[in-house]
C-alpha cells in the first residue's frame, strides 16, 4: 500500500514575457495605474489618521475610521467616472486598482503589528508614496481570464502575450485539473517584464524518496557548500566577478547628464548587469538544493544567523553574494516535495570546533584557521568538511538525550 499523499500547496510559476510594442506600453500603463491607486489610497489614509489625531486632541475620542481596502474600492468606483482627471482609468484592468488598495491595507496591517511588537523581524516604517523610477514597476491581477497555453500567457485587459520560454509545465497541470491560478503578478526587472502566477497545485508528496544516505551540508563563503562526503560545491561569486564591470558602468553613469538619453541607456546597462548577477546566484542555489533533496534521504544543515553575519563589514558582501540564507529556505519546501528528511542543527551546536573522529571539542577556533587539527586523536581535516561530517554524525546520535536539544526536525 502506497503511503504517498496528495496535498494542495501554493506554488509560483514565473515566465519572462516577450511583448510587442503595444503590449509593452500597456504593461507600463498598468504599473503606473497601480502606483497612482496606491498613492491615492495612501492620501486618504493619511487624511483619516490626521483627523483621528485632531479629534483625540480636541475631545479625547477619535471617531473617524481609517478606510479599509473595501472602503477605498467603493470610494474609487464613485469618483472614477465623474472626475475628469481620471478619464484614463478604463485603459487598465480594474483588478490593478483593487489589488493596489489591498496591498496598501496589508502594508498598514504589517506596520501596526510591527509597531505593537506583534510581528517578528526588523521594525517596519509607515507606507510611503511611490514615485516613478524610484519604486519597482509591478501590478497584480486576478480573474477567470488568467490563462497559460503553449508559449503564451493571457492576462485581463492585456490579452495573450508571448513568453521567452515554454509554459508547458503549468499548461499541463491546468489541462489536467491539478492546478488552479489564483493571481498573477507582472513585474519589470531591468529591461524585461516577468509574470509570476500564484497557483494552487495538487502535489503528490512521497513519504520517502527511496534514498537512505545521510549528508551534512556546511554552507560558507569560500565554497558554497561542503558535503560530508568530501564533495566541494564551488561558489560562483557572481557579484564579486562582476564588480569590475559594475564599477565601470557606475562611473559612466555618474558622468552622464541628468535626464539625457545616455543616462537612461547607461542605467539600463547597470540594471541588466545586476539582474544577471541575481539570476546566476538563483540558478546555482536551485540546482544545489534540488540535487540534495533528491539524491539523499536525510539532509542536515545548520541554523545560521545570516542577518547577524551580514552586519560584519568584512564579511557582509561575501555572505550576501553566496546566498547561503536561501539554501535553508529552499530546502524547507523542496525536502517535502521530494520526500527527503530535513534536519536543522541548533544554532549553537559547535560543528566547526568538534572533532568528527573522536568528538573532542575545542574551546576556541579562530575563523582564520582553515584546517582542523585534533589535539586528542591527531585528526587533520579541512575545517568545513569536518563541520559537515559532524552534522551528518548528529543524525546518527540524535537518539541520545544529550543531543535531543541540538536537533530540530522540519
């Protein structure tokens, strides 16, 4: 009897668009409409907050209610056909304005939760106005007309738009009834428009992937990952290799005249270079995590404080360039998809200071020491490989009570 189970998961499918000139102008128009609706709604929210503050100062009781997304949508529908300044609203899909108001409401909710200490992470600021050229060009759409067929995607008001790549992975799921598109977000990165579909997918989750081997993964800067098997995964360092080019383009940009065509062209070159850096890093991380989740039955990683590591001015750029924080995040969901077992070692587990041969723990081990030498058994091993072996050994010893606090299953 198969122990596989079918569950519904939320998954994103992203495709690069290849619009013609009219469709490209329409995409820019939709992004501008979303930006206008955000600013329009934020003005009314600020007016309501100012009124509440005045009422509380005068009478001690605030009566004015802060408008919700539903209130903003109703107010927008009442004035959009009567205000001559909004005669252009019908050029864009009505979903653009509705989703902008919902995004504003969510941003306000996150701000209040962060201010009241109900939200983890850094403290968020109050939502700001969006300015063209200063914010990300994007908009979100909903509706039953969202479709994906062959090498085209269909968006409300925009119609069918060709894509640079095949969409058959999502098309097959939609045709089989194992997927349903809930929304689509179009965004611009450098010179290219992308569409990302939020999809509810019926996935078959296996109880196990058929692999029995356990692997410890020590992520780092010198190598992207060192496996307990001794394999070294090279770090492509896309930002470090592109720094010379980025500096050259940045200097050229600073010499151009503000508002000139040359400045826009140089800015586009700079954006394309940054986009390529991010794409190379993302590609390597996806290939590594997919391989780990499919070739090994148990994967052991550390719970690293990446945010704290980036506060070290000497390591910040190298840590961010490696993308080591994304390895843990990707393994979280891919291990479930492919039936692997993910184990996260405690943040304070001394994997680098412990001898993988005899278990002796050093009191201190400087980061500059790249070779581990055990004073007890004489083991000499690369520092990162020693840490990876300790992570793999942690699973074998996890049944002992002394190690129960060092292991957390995901």
